[in-house]
C-alpha cells in the first residue's frame, strides 16, 4: 500500500512539474511575441526610430544604384524602385520581368519631419531638426558626420541637443 501511494504521489508531482514548465514556456512565448508583460504593467516599449530610411527620396535606384532624390520613380509590383529614366529603356523589371507599362510612375514620397511635419530634404529640416541614422549619427548642416552621443560638430562647431518632443531627433542649439 505504501508503494502504491508513493507512485501516485510521484506521478502527481511529475504532472505538476510538467504543467508548470508548460505555463512558463507559454508565458515566455507570449512575452516575446506580444510584449504582454509591458502591457500589463502599463508600460510601452520605446523602440529606436530612424527617420532617414523612411522616405523613398533617400533610397537608391535598383538599376543604377544612384539616389532617387526628387526624380520621378517607377515602382514595380515586386517592390523594387527605379528612376523612371532607368526603367523606361529596359522596358521591364530586371528582377521579375514585369513590363514597364505595368509599373507605377510617380514622384517619390519623402520622409516628414517629426518636429514640424514638413517634407525633409536629406537628413535636415528647415526647423533645425537633424534625423539620426541607424548608427545614431547624423549629418550636420555643414555636411560633416556627427556622433549622436557627442552631438557637437567637429568641423563647424554647431551644437545639437535631443529634441524633447520626439526624444529621437537632434535639434541645433541657437
């Protein structure tokens, strides 16, 4: 009788251990997938924002690899973008074969300044905001690369601070 009770107790303990392991695995999966821990605590995840890669005017043509800037672009159904002047002579997408006539021809969409909302030209806005790159550097108005951790231009001496409104954009000190 004692042996039977011991086996039953061990079986119950083993099932409880397995159940606890399943709960922890499910919790880890849900946390990784949906960020539930932060949501339950009322916190929001702050993700780094890089604005330079958001505008099509900052991307490169997939034929000549030149900057799109303000040139008309052709967008293929496969997602590649080209200068209209590069895509027209090829008559089709060099990646998927879609004909030029089926591509969307339009002006490039530029990134908007998160501080004032104006369309950006490059990494600077007329309001003085400088948009960081993925490596937390940005281009000074003089053209020099500035480290976001030490936001003073070594070439022209311009000093920048993190904009309080966005906490990701640098703004020139006046």
